[in-house]
């Protein structure tokens, strides 16, 4: 079992991480995070022996989340050990080992969130999950045949000097957007803005204390918890960043059609732009459906995929501009793209 098999396994681990983010999103969307009051046990049972007959309501989502997390942890540890067996590049081996440490840290933070009843830990847990996704994604990219055999990655291909900065900034902005979304979701106040595209009928969210009190009274009459000006501003900024990312996606698409030094970029920009448009649609649908759990969760998952693809593009452009491509002395047949 060689390096190509390791790469395919890494893809499977990456897929499991995306599934885990989705299940975790459902836990938050359904307000099930504290449905199980103990950790690491589940109502006193061993995690793997909890009776299926008791998987009801929020317990179903929370226990499924724990089992999925345990599976991802095991898969990640296998990835780390396997990397030291087949991967000649030291930095890739340490990257896989770092992923194993991250998954342990992520599990501990999730458990402490339950034990200590700290909402802030839930936010850290959500944000760290995106970092873990990027680390596993980099392992997948670095072990892929494209990393070695893509002609667009040879030293004669030179991306513009501004492109790494633009893509790096894009990664930071997308990560920040996810952080804002997590801050809103983990405040557990539901939607702080219930209309679109306005903010309680206004284009600029400036409210007097009396206006906010009136809206909170209306919210409570309709089953929504009272919100704060801070949360309203967060959601308003979240919308603005989403629009900015949409414009950025349009720019990448237009520029990518003309770019010749990076043949892969045109396809990437079309895919990434399409996902950003889809993400904007899911964000709007989340508001119009008053945060339907499945739509809100899909919004979270697609945002993670957008972050992953932006990270991949950034790393590839950095590699393209690097003077040291890092090729092995001899090409391994296992690194060739399967026909």
C-alpha cells in the first residue's frame, strides 16, 4: 500500500471531516448541544454502548455527533501513523501528526463545553473545526498527483505577484466570515434579523433603545428570544462580507478566463464562484425560512468547502511562485494520475 493509496485514504478522511462539520452544524441548528449532560460517557453509558432506543430528540443529534467525532479521530490517527510509514517529506509527516493533535484538542474542547456549560467553548470548538479541515485538506493536496504532475506547477509557470496576497486575503476573509457565523449561531438567539435585504425595515441598522425593545417584544410574542444590538450588527456585517465575497468571486472568474500561466485557475474560479453564489442563496434561504435547521446546516457545510477550496488555491499559487518546487529526484509511478 503506497503513496497513492495513502492519498486516497486522506481524501476519505477529508470527507469524514466535512460530514462531521455537518453533523455538528445540525447539533447547533437544533439546539441539541447540551442534550447529553455528561462526557465522555452518554447518560453514564460507554459512548459506543449507548442504547439506540434512547436516541430520540436532541440526544440523537448530539450522540451521533460524538460517534462521528470518535470515528474521525480514529481515522486521523491512522492517517498520522501511515504518513510516517510512506511519506518521505518531513513536513507532510508532521502535518499529519499535527492533525492528530488537533483532533484530540477538538474533542477535549467539545467535552469541556458540556461539562463546564461554557458557550464560549462552543464557539472555539466550531472555529477550530475549520482549522482542522484546512490541515487535512493540505495533506490531501500535498499527496495528490496534481501536486507533482500538474504542468501548471512547473517553475516556468509564474502567477502574478499580487495573486498570493489576494488569495491569502480571501482565505482570511472567508475564515472571518465563518467566525462571525459561529458567533451568531452560538449566541443561541436565533435570527437576530428576521427580514431580508433590510434590517427590521431599515437599510442602516440604527435603532433607539425603544425601537429595540419593541422589536424584542414582537420577537418574544412570536417565539423568538430577545436579541441585542451587537448581534444585529454582527448579522449585518455578515451580510456585507458575503456580498464582498460575491464580488471577489466575480473578479476571480473574469480574470481567470484571461489567465494563461495557471491553466487550473479558470476552472477553479468557476467552481469557487458557483459555490459562493450558492452559499449566498443558502444564507438568504436561512433568513426567509427563519433558520430552518437543514438549510442553516447546509450553509455551514458549504462555507467550509468554500474555505477549503480557497486554501487550496492559495497554497498552489504559493507553490507555483516558489523557487524550490520540491520534486523528488525520481518520479514514482504511483504519483502519476490514474488513467
